[in-house]
C-alpha cells in the first residue's frame, strides 16, 4: 500500500510523549513547589519556605533525598526540641521530611 517514513513515526512518538508529559506536569505539580537542587539551580531559582527539593544525601552521594525547605540561608531558627538558636550558613538550608517521626533530615545532619 505504501511505505511509512521512519522519521514520521519517530516524530509522532516524540510529540505524543511531550504532550503526555506536559499534561501530567501541569496537573500534578504546581509551578514553583518542586525543584531539583543543583549548584546551577541555586543561583537561578528563588527558593521559598515549603518548597520541596531533591538533594544528595550528605553521607552517601549516590542516594537522593526529597525534603521540604524550612529555613533559608541567613535565617535564624530554633533547633527542634532544643532551646538553641542557630543561623543558617550562606549557601545552606534547613530541610525536614513531612513524616517527622521517621525522617532523616536536617534535625539529624544539620543544614545542607
């Protein structure tokens, strides 16, 4: 009947994948609430309290953590369960998991 052009087939698949990806990201993620923390990203993205971020585990750089931003660089905060108040160093932030009882986060390893 006719031969199919392989480039047309690839283009249709790419376009379909793109449309599905855009639809899912628009419906599941609110803009500005999720960010992948990388050095490049730190310079361009304006983080705010409550943002959910991914970062490498401080003790095992092959493992990724997903936590919520609690305090940003230069801010003062009281350590959970302690009267001690600390200032978050420049280039660092305080992150905590949503499940406080089981989360390994800044309460365990400090600012990241």
